[in-house]
């Protein structure tokens, strides 16, 4: 898996929030979020802003979130020894 960069996270974040990003984009996005403290904080703030705007709640996750996270975790596990 090719991991995305911080600026790609910023570029994709509204697609993620709006659930318009593809499965692959979400996997890469959440994979980056899990490993990058700065982006994680940015994502949390972004969600809070959208929650305040009434668009989504901070807990609003896509229906396949668990599946996506499972795939992300598999990727991370697989790259541990690399
Ligand atoms: Zn980052």
C-alpha cells in the first residue's frame, strides 16, 4: 500500500467527512491518521467543526468503517517487520 502524505490527508478530508471518498482512499486516509498525530488532531478538529455545523456528528462513521479499519490494521501488521 502506498501511504498518502499529510497534504493529501488535508486535501481528502472533506471527501472523507462527506463519505464521498472511495474505499481505497479511506483505507489510506485512516492508515495515515492512525500513524500521524498531527493529522489525527486536524481530523478531530475538522469533525468537531462539522458537528457544530450540524452536518455530521463526531461519531458519524461510514457503515463499512470496521471493514476499512480491519484492512488498515492488516496493512500495518504486515509492514511491522519491514
Ligand atoms: Zn500526517
